[in-house]
């Protein structure tokens, strides 16, 4: 039993998976933050394009 606990304490294979999970979470937070910062500007650009095309659409 003691041998099993010693092996469990020395096993680091799960630590790598946790590190990769933390890195992926950090990347996701950065992407979400960037999209929230850029979103309103991008939305306004699309509205400008839509308003510019309103008078030029066929059948309008």
C-alpha cells in the first residue's frame, strides 16, 4: 500500500494535462476579450456597408 502511495505521489502525467488545459483556457479568455473589444467596431463597419448598399441593390 505504501508503495502505491509513493508511486501516486511521484506520478506527474496528470500535471501535463492540467497545464495544457490552463493554457487552452488562457487562450480562450484572450480570444473572448479581443472579440469583445473589436465587436462593436466590426458591427458598425457592417452597418456602414449595409447602409451603403441599401440604395444600390437591384429592385430597391
